[in-house]
C-alpha cells in the first residue's frame, strides 16, 4: 500500500550513529526514508532492523559524487565525526564536507527539496566566548590537525547560505554539540565510547591533559528530536542553531562518573579501572557549552535526558557488544 501522507526523505550518513537514529525516527513518523551511505564509518548492523521496512531503502553511495534521486527533504549527515576517524584521511574529510555539500545542495536545487546540514560546535574552534552563541564567529586554526573537519564544516555552512541567497533554497543549519548514545562506534576514540569501553574491560581510563577541559553531552534521542523540529520549522528560520545539552562537565568528572556507573552496573572488571593522564591532542578545545536560547525560542526544543540516564543506556549497548 502506498504511503500517501509521508514525505520522501534522504538521510546521508544514515548508517552512522546519529543517522541511524534519525532514520528510525522518520520511519516512525510515517515517512519514506532513503539512507545514503558509503559505510566509511557507518555500519550495516546500525540499520539492520530497518531493512525489512518497505518504506526504508539503502543506497551505497559516496556523496562526493552527484546523486540523482527524487525527494522532498534531505538531512545531510554524511561525514566522519570523531577526531580519530576524521583525521585518518583528512583530505577525504574536507572532500565529503565540501564536495558532498555541493552535490547535496545541487540535488536539493534540482528537486526543490528542503535541506538540513549537520554542522558542528567545531565551527567555534577553541572558543573565546562562553557559552557559545550562534553569532560568535569562532576561533579556528586553519592549518591544524582538526582543520579538515572544522574548516570543511565552516565551508559547508558558507555553501548552504550562498545557495540560500543565490538560489533561494530552503536551508536549515544545525550546529550539533557532543552527542552520545547507543550505536556510537566502539573504536571511534570519542570520549564517551572510549571511557565506557575502557571501564567495561577494566582498563585504564585515558584522560587527555589534566581533564579540566569541558564538554556538554547530549543524548542522541534529544538531538534527533531537535533535528526534526528544525527541519519542520517555518521556511524563514534557517539557523544556524545550536543543538546540544547545556549541562557542562569536565572530562575528569565524566571519567569518574563512568567508572562509578559501570561499577554500579556490576561489571566484574570495572572497579580495576583507574584514571591515567595522557598528552592533550593539539588544538583540543578547552571549553564547550552551547547556549540554546535560540533553539528553545524557535523550535520549542530543550533536551530532557540527563547524563546519568543516557549513560545507562549507552553502557548497556556497549556491554552487549563485549
Ligand atoms: P558517524 O561517523 O557515525 O556517521 C557518519 C556517517 O556518514 C557514516 O555512516 C559514514 O559511513 C557516512 N559517510 C562518511 N563519508 C561519506 C560519504 N563520502 N558518502 C556517504 N556517506 C558517508 O558520525 P555521527 O556521530 O553519526 O555524525 C553524523 C553527523 O553529525 C556528521 O556530519 C557529524 O559531523 C555531525 N556531528 C556529530 C556530532 C557528534 O557528537 N556525534 C557532533 C557534531 C556534529
Ligand atoms: N578525551 C579524553 N580521553 C579519551 C578521548 C577523549 O580525555 O580517551 C578528551 C579529548 O581530549 C577532548 C574531550 O575528551 O578534550 C572530547 O573528545 P572527543 O574526541 O569525544 O570529541 P571533541 O569534542 O574533542 O571533538
């Protein structure tokens, strides 16, 4: 039977961590979803439970090449997101950010689709304004190890706004802050996945630097809800808009919390885990916290999942893998 009420929605990067949750949400809302992914960091098991759904389709495709499909909306999430993954092949990271954005904007222009870009808090670099508001232009090193990602995403934002001004495209730009939850890649080197995997294995918890740098962690369900609200917002609201949980933690606090929580889940090796300090990677931002006033006002969005609650679900997921 044809789905008459839903939209045809493309999710690039749909087999990744956030993308797979987004596909699930959109199918649940009654839409047809085309997941476009080259499986660079995404995994088939992230989407395996959706493939029997007649409204879900998977296309193995690299968005650095043009894509010819018909659709009403595009969520552009394709890009490696963890520092370990995006620094593995930095030239490819810039290519997917820039060429990928051009191709998806070209698709949106041809089929007159609305398009949302998964941008990042990294556009603020090592911020001198705290908490970060959308009108802050950032403090980004253009030639460092993180630049392929930071500058790639900044250029993608530029392209989105030029297509908006030049071609009157309907665009949405979300600046996503650190997000965590089930289906993160266990080897992506991000802090939440690293700490949980280390604690589950009874290994040392590797805190980079002295652990005083801060991050604010958003649970994936909250983030996905923000993305959908942004896509559904009136056409005159383009963003950029910060999406993240504003509760800020030091990395040392996170390490201690993960050790405590994994131990309380009665993992046999957890109590053996101790914090060890390792060198801080270059250009590692010292503090990061979103100001979400705009998202609250324009989208009625406010994250609801507290870190402890989200960590329980994430620990359960990772323990099912080990
Ligand atoms: P992820 O690595 O799990 O997902 C990215 C997906 O894109 C993967 O499935 C990967 O295979 C796919 N991909 C990569 N290059 C591609 C290409 N050339 N063509 C097609 N597919 C390609 O990462 P994630 O955490 O789910 O992040 C999703 C998006 O959100 C990214 O754009 C990322 O920059 C952005 N973001 C994420 C966070 C976070 O904390 N997770 C924070 C800020 C921004
Ligand atoms: N970090 C850490 N130990 C790890 C992994 C990361 O102390 O095993 C730190 C990292 O240096 C950074 C913060 O945790 O200060 C967040 O790192 P992540 O790679 O998750 O994302 P970022 O926000 O830096 O892109």
